């Protein structure tokens, strides 16, 4: 049947041609891009997988790059450490040469110059070795980390080790180069309370003669002490200077109701802090006023003279009426380190002529040549949260008891922030009358432990009787004078009780500072408090501040300067040269250990990189299987579509020719 109303064959052919063209277009896209999925409509179910795998592959590539940077860092550090190791080897060679007894003084001086030069070069190397501006060996950075993986927890951390001559134990000084006191205490000195030898500076008498001046408040105590100390500088080698400072409370705005006085000079009413500072500098003799950023005002001088606040309304300006004594600063003339202590047996002197209290009135804590600061006896109060005590500006917490041992624990709880460690010590010296041992019997207790002395006949048996009682960490021993000493290495309190007649067997006792303490009456006890020793982990600054530092037995210590590095490797004698070998070997071992750590980090990165390379290959393969086009399949599909398209075109032409047949029939 010939029909002109509906060209069914033509429409059918056109639809098929359209499908073939679509197939050709899709195959062309896939073959030209190499991708099976070019748009989301190509395979909606695979879009999520493709996106995730793409992100994973890119992340793995960057992680591999991070790992490569980590390897470069470790290799850079190792290169610097290798140079340091070579320098140490040469220093050791020179030390071995210094062990030769035939060397002259000039020879040894030459060796020392070369050693010092190499130590300086070690310090220079630690500052030069860096990765992308990060210094690796000078201690300014503790560690670096690289994200060697696709997840947030895939960090590899590399510890950086300070490797300069000081850290290696080859350089550094001991002691405190400059020692600054707390505020001095007013005191009336006479011929019996402070002899010239009672305080020692650099193991020599601090004073040229017995101090007999009235240095009570109002007599410029600090200035007078400067004069007294400097009078003996030729012997102890230190120079004292005085200064004073006083800081007001903060005032957000100034409202003065009346005048006040500074050093008897009247300060008139002002309307602003700036104007008040100007007024003080114009009117007050002997002080300089400075306005601080926190709206406080600091009054200062460079003499150490007292600063006296008085008048009608000093509180309006943030000051409290009173006489404020000055501070002292000690520095050795030759630039070496200051040592200041009381003349006591505990410090190695023949007698307890001096006392740490003498030092405390000068505003000083005891400081020995190894930078250890020794306190006076701690107070009888436990540390509480209300106490204001700071070490290196870090607040100290509470203590479990009032003993030096407990307070040392409180200090050590913040050591990671202060770099200061504390230890306690308590020493009680007993004056024993062995002839009264049988009368004493078991009437004497130490820390609640009754000890039977009835059968002892000498010091040795007395010591044995005490130690057999096992009283905490308290150990009895004989000191260099043959006296019985009770020592607590932790600084625990030592309590001695007489339940019988007081003074029998133990005639007297001396506390840790060398002060003689009376024997308690029958049934009473004497509690001996300990001391605290502070040490900076790097021989650096120890600052003690706050209103309640006396609870630790310390004076407020305004500041100390860090020790100046210098060679501790000496070849000045054969003995020094051979002794230096141990220190140098330790330094070589330290460098070797540090190199091993960097090497281990590099190997760890290598292992991680191997895994990441495999992971990237696997992820890329998975992505390829999902996303990439199958060229054989797409080529076959394209060929088929092209053939079908051409066939459809031919059929369409024939279908269109049917119209001509119809026209011929009409004609």
C-alpha cells in the first residue's frame, strides 16, 4: 500500500540515524579525551568514586613531595652534624697532643687557641644549618613535622637537637655573672652582729672591717652597703652598685585630692598621669619618674638611696606611704662569675661565724660557683593558692606540707616552664654528751621514733642507734669535726623531742644554717626546717619574685644574667688535656646519637614514601578502571556507528525516492 499521509519508513530511518550519530559523538568524545566518563551524565553512579579517587591521588602526590622535603631536611642536618663531628675529631687530636709532658707553655697556649677556634666554628655551624629559614641545630626549634600521608594524623615528626658547644658540654661558664639583690633590709649593725668575714664574696671577706653603722630604715642602707662591699674589692674582686625602684599601682585616670611628698619634696595636685610624671621629675630630688604602658609610674635612682613616700594623699597617685630601701648589684671586675655565701661549716668554712640571715639583710640568696641558689630555712607555713611566689615569672602552686621537701616538689611541678629544678636539704648537728647516754635511755625521739641510747659509749654507736631506727630518709653520720649530723636529702622536717630532762645526752643542736638552737624543755620538741636549692637546667637566669618568697626562705631576686660561654676544654696541663678526652668523647657520642636519630627519621620517611607510591599507583589504577575509556571497545562502537550511519543515510535516500514513484503514477 502506498501512503503519503504518513512517511513511516523515513521517520524510522531518521530516528535510527540520530541514535547512530549520538553513539558516534559519544565514542568520539571518549576516544579524544581518553575518558569513559566526561560528564556526570555519562555515569552518575561513578562520579562520587571518581571525585574521591582524584582527590586521593592528588593528595598522595603532595604527601610524597612533603616526604621528599623531609628527607632533604634530615640530609641537611646530617651534613652539619658531620662537619661538627670532624671538628670534634680535630679537637680530640689536639687534646691528645696536649697530653704530652714535653710541651712548653707557649705550645699549650697555641693548642688552646686552635681548640677555642674550633668550638667557635661549631657554634657557627649550628647557626648556619637551616632548611627554608628554620634553624636545625641551634636549639631555637624543638621539632619539625611533615604531613607524609593523605590524612590529618599522618605526620612524621623530626626532633631537632641543640648541638652547639655549650649543649655538648664543651663550653659554658658556671656561676652567675651579675647578681642582683632583692630589696635590702634596714638593720643597726654593731661590733658583735656582722664581722668582716661573716659574708664571703668569691670565698673572700665581703667587707674590709666589721660593720658598725646604723643602717636602719631612713639611712640609705643600700648606698652604705655598696660602700662597705667596695672597700674590700681589691680582695674579693667584685664591685657593688646600688639602685632603687618603686612602682605605683595602676591608675586608669588620675584624681588627686591633695598633695603628697617624695623624699620630702611636695608634689602638687595634677590632673593627668603625664602631668604627674613631669611634676615629679621637676620637683622630686634623687628620683626619676617613668610612666609605664600599664598606667603605673616607676620611681628610680642609680644610687640605692631610700625612696621616701609621704604627705597627705599618696594613694591618690597609686603610692603607699613608707620608706623603700634600695637594691644591690654585684659583678666581678674580671668578668668571671660571682659567688656569695655565708661563712658556715655547710659552705666549707671552719666555723659558723656567719649566717644566711646576714646575707638576707643584704637582699641576697646564697649562690655558689655552679649557679645553685640556696635558701634560708623555709617557713612553717604550707604553700597555698593565696601565696604570691613566682620563679622566672611562673606562679608556684600549693605544697602538701610546710617542709622544704614538699615545697621543692611544688617548684618542680612547673619546672618545664621555669627551667628551674629544686631539691631540698636539711642538716641538724647534735652536740652529744656520751657520758649521759644511760640517763637519756629512750627519752629522746626523732620524728616520733624513740631511740634507746642507754648503751651507747661513743659517736659511732650513737650514729648506729639512730640509723637502726630507719627514720624516713634521715641519715646520721659524723661530720669533719666528729660531731653527729642528721641529714635529710629531701629536706624533710627533723623534729627532736625530749620526754625526759632537757639537755641530757643532747646538750645543744645547730640548724642547717649554722645557727645554735636551744634544747626544748621536758616534753617539748624542736622542729628543724630545711632549705631549698634551685638550679637552672642551662645555668641561666633564675628570677625569684612575689610578695611571699619568704615562705621558701628566699629573698626576692630581681635578676641575674646568664653565664657567658667559654671553653671548658683546657690543655693548660697534661692532666687537664687527658681529662678533656672524656668530655670530648661524650660530645662525639652525642653527635653520633643525634645523627642516628636523623638517619632513622630519613629511613622512616623512605618507608612511608614506598607505601605512598604503592598507594598512589593503586589509586591511579582504580581511577583508570572507573574513568578511562576502553579504546578497543570505543573504536569498535565508533566503526559500527559509522557503518550504520552510512547505511541509514542510504536507506533514507531510498525512502525519499518513493515520492518520485508516486508522482509518476499521478502523471
